[in-house]
C-alpha cells in the first residue's frame, strides 16, 4: 500500500491518504497565494506513488515537473524550515499534450465522441438549436455516416437542412434559423482553431494512464495557456475527457491508490452559464467516477465557484488565502470557512484572510472517509523544478515519447463528407423500359415528392458542392493536405 502523502506541516502534519484520493478534492485561494505550487506538489506525489496524472497548464509554468528542482533558494529555505532538507530533488516522467499541436502531442476527438450535449455548449446553442443538433446526429447514425471532423459535420448539416421537409415526420422540425445559428457557431469555432481538435487519430485514454520503468505514474501536461483564450473550448474539452473516462473505464471498487488523478484548473469556467442538463451531467460524472478509480481535483479562486452539489463531493481540501476587501468578499470568506470541519484551535474565518503565500488550511479524509479537523500549515515544496522548462527541452521530451509517431500525423479516413460527396457523383438510376405506361413518372414540381432518401442525398451534396460552403469544404481538405492551414 502506498505511503501517506505529506502535504503540509504546522503544529501537526497533514497527510493525504492515497486510498482516499479518489474521493476528489479542491484547491482554492486568491491569485498569488500558492495554488499552482500546491497542484505541482500533489501531482508529483501521486506520480511517485505510481498514479498517472492529467493536468492543464494554464500559465505555462508546470512543465518544470519534468525536471529535478534544487536551484530555488526560497525552496531550499522552506525545506529547511520544515525539516525536510534531507529530501532528494527528482523529476517526473512527463508527456506534453496540446490541442493545437504546438507545445505537445496533438490531442484530438471526433465529432461523434463529443456528442450533441457538449457540442451544443461549445456552439453556445439554445434549447431549440440543440434539438436540431441532436437531429443531425440521429440522422447520421441512421444513415451509418461517421462524423469525425468539422467538414463531416458541415456536410451532414447541409444534407439535413436541404431535406428538412422529408425528415420532419420522423425526426422533427429543422428550421433554417437553427441551422444558421449552428453554422455561425462553427465559424466561431474555426476562428478559435477548433478544427485542429476534431479528427483522428483520436486520443486513446490508455495513453494517459501509463507508468515508467520504475513504476512512477506519467504526468500528462496539457498546454492550456493558448487554449484558455477560448474558455468554452477549454472547459468542454476537459469535460469531454472526464466523460470519456467515466464511460470507458470499468468499475474498480476501493483501490489502494487511484488509477488516474485529474486536475481541473480554472474550474469556475466550467460552471459559468452552464445549462441545467450540463450541470446535471457534471454532477453525475463527479459523483460516480470515483468508483472507476479516478480522482478529480478542482482548482479555483473561491469554493463558491463550485456548485454545492459538486462541492459536497470534494472530500480533500486545501484552502489558501482569500481577500476580504468588500462585503461580498467577506461573505465568501465566511462561506468558505463553513465548509471545513471545525477545530477549536483554529479560527478558520480569521485565518483564511491571514494566510501567507504557500500557507493553507488543510483537511483530508481519514481512513474511514471522514474529513479531519482543519489544520493550518505550510505546504511542503515540490521536489521538481518550479517554473517552465526551455522550449528545446520540451521539444526533446515530446519527440522522445513512445506515442509520438502515432499522434503527430493526422488521418483523414472515409467518413460522412467523403460518402456524401461520392453519392453526389454517382450516375442517376436508369428508368426501366418495362415500366407500366399506366403509371407515368410525375412531372413538374410534384416529382420531388417521389425522391428516395439516396436521391435526395445526392442532390443535396451536389448543390453544396457548387455553393460557397462546398468550396470552403474543398479548401479545408486541400489545406490539411498542403499543411497551409494552422
């Protein structure tokens, strides 16, 4: 069984038990109080215990996990103060990932894997528009058409829009206004670089759950400084990843340590303006994913950023300082203090505003799963390097990855776009000479009523090929081949 993780030292030592680490946690505090260093400390401790870690590097300074520390005088002084100066500095096995493929291995998902609920949030759709999006997915499923990338989705959306009258009876109404809103959302996504995220090879979750030859868990670092400029893309990607872990991993029961620990930085962005169905999905994932052996740790400025239904699931707490300059701030401090199990030796509400940098109020779950009384202490410094590594070193680690060749080059296999395009180029069926003369084919506008679904599909894509949308689809394909689109 892995040893308890020493996180902080004050009048007493505060330990996080690995077997309770999948009961989730919270790291909170104002800007500049030490949240990122606490995250780094926990990440390397989980790695040393043999648990893989996934975290988003929103500031660009967590790449130091890949290098041993020891060069920072403040860290040396803090270790001496805590009586930990006999500890050896060490690096951690690291993989770098990046949705844009610039600072790490490319991370991709398919449109189908994302699903209509998360894609609706990404496109900022209302309830009616989300319903149309669900119809597009359903028609694609019924037609056996794969939605892998944005050009697949555009082609499918065009087909559904052009055949709305025929699809209405079976699937429901598809309004032109809703289709237009979805198309505008897609344009916005493309401007944010989302076309790089949708495609293949899609991320294999097993590649996030590796250990090295010494049994240390690999720390997976997602470069998120650029991604955070598109908050909805950032949060939707992380929520998709959590959902995939929840759906794909088998039940694990009570383990000595988690299979994976997932850190969700800037967690308040996840819940901002989230519709009720999405909040319900988040609550379900957080509540049930611990049984799959995954621990989720939210990192945010204030505990009130996290809804009560989710906050109640977070058993391990590290609270850094909060500022109380306004009545609203004072209310937040009081609410944060009430989330801890009381300790007669600690005035929590007062202490929260007095904590120094690297100091925190800590409460972890004991062996029975009960929160311990809150303790005040100094966070133990990480043994890895604090700060970013040189770009050349990051690039060396990326190229040395065992999965580099697998993810580095995108794959564009046959999917909805190619199949719809192929249907449009097929020759129309030849009329049988023996057709009864008593039943001539209808002429004029009424002839459209007898089109089969395949014929309608052919006509739809033929029209799209000659339109501006068709031309942009072709440009998208050529751009990916020539490597000219970033």
